[in-house]
C-alpha cells in the first residue's frame, strides 16, 4: 500500500506528516449527523454496511490519510458478559462493578464477530491508499467505566476509590480484560487492519507510580502481541503528565501526546526511538481561522526537525466542533507542514 501513514510508522521519511484525528468518524461530520438522525449509535456499530460507511466518511469529507474503525472501547466488557447499553447520554452498565463484591465474568468472544465483519467490509470498499487503524481501550480506561457504570460525564471517583481499596481483585480483573483485548486486537489484525492504537484516555486518574505498577504491564502485553505480528502500535496515555518520560521502544512504536504537554517538551522527554503523534488542542477548533492558524504555526519548526511525527489532536473532536474548521486544519497540514 502506498500510504504516508504507514511509511511514517515504518521509519521512512515523507514529504509531510500524515494527518488523521481521534473521533474523526462521527460527531464533527454533517454526513454522520444525518445518519444519526435515522440510526442509533449501537445500530450503526452493529451493521457492517453502516459502520464501514461511517469509518470512511472522514476520508472523503475531511481528506485524512487514514481511517479508524468505527466502534467503541467498551465492546470488551460487553463481550465479558456485562450488560451494556449505549444511550443518548453515553454508555451505561446494568450492573457496575462498584456494586458487586466479587465480580465474575462470562466471556463470549463471539460477541465481537460483528466487528470483524465490519473490518472485512471496510477493506473491501476503502480507497487503495487508505490504511485502516484498529483499536481497543487500555485496561485502566475500560475498568474505569466497568466500575463506575456510566459514561463520559463522570469523574470516575468511585472507580478510583475501588482501585485503591481492591488492588488484589483489580489485578485479576486487569488480567481478564487484557486477555480478551489481546484476542480482539489479533483478530482485527487477522481481518486486515494495518495499524493498532491503544486508548488509555484515563491514564491520569491515578498516580503514575500506581499506574506503572498495576496497568503498564498489561499495556506491554497487548503491545507485544500486536507488534509480534509486524503491526505498528500507537499508545495514547492521556493525562500521564511527566510519566511520559518512562515511555520507550519496549512499550510502543509511536506515542500520542495529549494537549496538556507541549510537543517539543514531549520530544525531549521520550525515548528518541519512539515516534510522536499529536497534539493540537481540540478546543482551538471553536476559534476563528486566524487564531487556529496561529496555533498551527507553532508546529512548523517541529515538523521540519521531526520526521517521525503524525499530526493529530491532543484528544478527540469535541461535540459541535465546526466541520469547516476541521477541514481547514486538514488542508493546512497538507499544504504547510
């Protein structure tokens, strides 16, 4: 495949950094919002035709260099037998772990088969030069939702308390989440994804030391399983702060930097063998184009000096982000970096 993203991930120098966005297949696109008027999120996810269409919408509408699978990080607990519903207010678990003394799971990996059907469909209809990024949620992030029992409008206080109170039990649950996550990742690869990203969006919930003790070993296991297949592995530890200085080639090929850490500082802190991804603050997209361009100009010098860099946001697109601004930054990156 002639892909600027794959070339960058494999260490080849390219004329500009590749560009794609977290949460690009969804809320920012008028074409997606029209589909959402007729179909629920869960319905779109479970229909291979709809999920494939949504996955590819940003390729055509924004002009990004890669597609990322339209799915959700909580399909793992869903496949572990936890009752899960995707509501208008976000995902909700029927029986969150915080209410269960001794959680027991009934893993049903076949519940994920519909996702592999979607991957097959995407591979069949995508443009020839567009790689497909697969993903799953990292164990702390997935566990945060499993324990808390509800969606993104939570500060996960109950989850953090549960982790501090139940370290021995947490280790067992981490192992179960990790095992199924590895099976899920390998099946995505088997069906044709070319890149894999692990989303640890709640890395900042607990102290770095506790994160490294309880959760980083799991990240390394997932990473090794993916990379042993020859698939590039991107790790996104949002909120890890100064903990990023511990990230090296043993953990990932590229690390995605959140908007709280300047990209130049991240480059100084992180192992030079690890490529960077990021990290425009998604909130700047609500400003006028002149202000956005001023912010983008800060990346010019960095882009000239660092060829192992993928342009992305420091987190996903926010709801009601103006589509025209998302298109503006995509075009700007292609023309100026």
